[in-house]
């Protein structure tokens, strides 16, 4: 089995739609690969960062897919994981600072991160510029160095940007959070929208699954990547 098939196998008995699990896996790979791989496009190099939004009604187990992506990337310990409630300015500040991964090696100075949220509407403090800034940061291949200059914080420099984003929302919150500017301005054009209408199965998981949810082999391969 390839890596994504392994991930599908150990989550086979979860109720989360299979496409959500697959995209969580792809986001995990993108977040750890960062700018170390690229597709040469003659005029520029295209890097593998992904913006992905999982859309389904409440109760569809979207959060499990987000959890899987966060835990896999955290375990590799080579990329920041940004979650919870943030302002876009706080995210920029964190990306501008060196990341000490706790392994004893040198700090990571590149502006790389997985941004993950089980409810995208709660990820960013209300700011009309937040998704516009994320749109600009998506294009890391055009921004080898990106500066944020504000009166209060001075100049914050981001280098070798590689942001992968995975979020989840229901249709109502998604429509409330995404404005017309975000649709026509480029954020949605850069975001993979994965829509599901039903669970992959009905399983309360009150009995032990046949295949154990063991991520160790997956983490080992991600560390190689």
C-alpha cells in the first residue's frame, strides 16, 4: 500500500467521509515537504502547499480529519502547527520568528506552517484583510521574502514561505465567513473545496475496530519525507 492507502486503511471504520481523510493526508504531506520539492514551470517553481476546505453539515465528523492532519504533522516536528483562534497579525508574527522544534537541532527560520481549524469561522479573528493576506502568502513561489510593516510592530520579514491550510466548516458558516471579495479576489480560487453530503458509514466505535488506528508507520514515512 502507498502512504495514502495506509491512512485510509487505519481510518476505515471511522464515520468521516473518505475524501476528507484523503485530503487530510495530502495536506500532511504538503506541510512536511514544504519547499524541498517543486515543479519547474520555466518562469517559476511551483511548490506543493495546499489550501483545503472540508465542507459538510454538522455531525459529519469533519473534525477527525483535521485532527489527523494536525497530529501527523506535529509528530514529524519539522513544521509549525497553528490552530485555535488567531489574528492574522499574530500568525504573521509567529511565521517571522525562528521555530525551535525541540529536537536539539538548529531552529527552523523558514516561514512554514500547517494552519488547521476544525471550524474555519473561528480560526481568524474578524479582520477584512485576513483572507486577502492568506491569498498573498499562498503564492510563496512569487514571494521569496514578504514584509509586513506596521506602526506598532515594526517590520516583520517572512522568508521561504510555505503555508498549508486545512479547515472545516458547514455551509452556513462558510457562506457567513467568505465574502464576495474573497471569492473574486483569489482566496477561493486557491482553495480546494471538498463537499460531502453523508458519512462514510454509521459506526459509533463502541467496539474495537478490526484495524487499529496506529499512525506510527505513517509518521515514520513522513519523517523521511
